[in-house]
C-alpha cells in the first residue's frame, strides 16, 4: 500500500511535468485614461486644485456632474474646471 501510494505520486508528478507547468501570462496593460487639452490657463484657488496653462494636457482621473473633475498633471493630482478644456 505504501509502495502503491509512492507509485501514484510519481505517476501524477510525471504527468504534471509532461503537460508542462502553466505559464504566467504577462499582465494586460491598463487602458490609457481619457485626456483634455486645456483651452485656457487657470490658477488653482485651493491646495487641492490643479494649476494649468492653455494647451496643457490633463489626464482625467474622475468626472463629476459638478463640472469639477479630478485629474493628473505634471505629477500632481487635483481638481480642475472641466469646461476649460476639450477632449482629445
């Protein structure tokens, strides 16, 4: 019985090796975030607001019906007035 158990383990192990180990697939890259090209300059009024110039490209993090969206620009996350830009 012990011999039988060892034989079964060896057989199962051989079958696993013959089938090959499952290969890890490379991770799927994240989808690019939508962006806005800013039409006007804006100086943020609070610490949580982005400052930007016309023609800056802001990566949209989250849209909000208030018109103040969260975005990413030059390494900073913050709020900005979405109506100052146009989608690209």
